[in-house]
C-alpha cells in the first residue's frame, strides 16, 4: 500500500547500515539514527543521513544539505540531507 507523507505531521528519517535483529525486532545505531532523523524532520519532509547519501551517488542533485544536527544519543553532530521529492 502506498501512502503519502503530505498529511499533517508526517515525516520520514532514513539511514543506511546494518541493523541488529533479535526476536523479530530491529535496533542498533542505524535504527536509532533513522528515528532521530525522523524527529529532526519538518512535517512533510524526508531527511536522510550522510551514509544513505553515500549509497546513492546519482541522487546528489535531489539531496539538499541541511547541515549538521545535534541528535540525542550521538556525541558528534550528524550531517543531514533533505530529499527534494516534490
């Protein structure tokens, strides 16, 4: 089922990496980073990590550098990018 993120308050955060799987649940740094990016995103936006950007070199023109963000649980600022999808 395809859902729009245009509804009020909908936001997406995405990162790349190997999550830890245990008992059908996923967790670890990659999952935590995606959750923090989601919290950092403005409603109606998609925010991705520099790791995900590195996995998609041809999408560079569609990723807008939002600078570094201080995210809970990460000692150093994290570079973030917004996907220009509209």
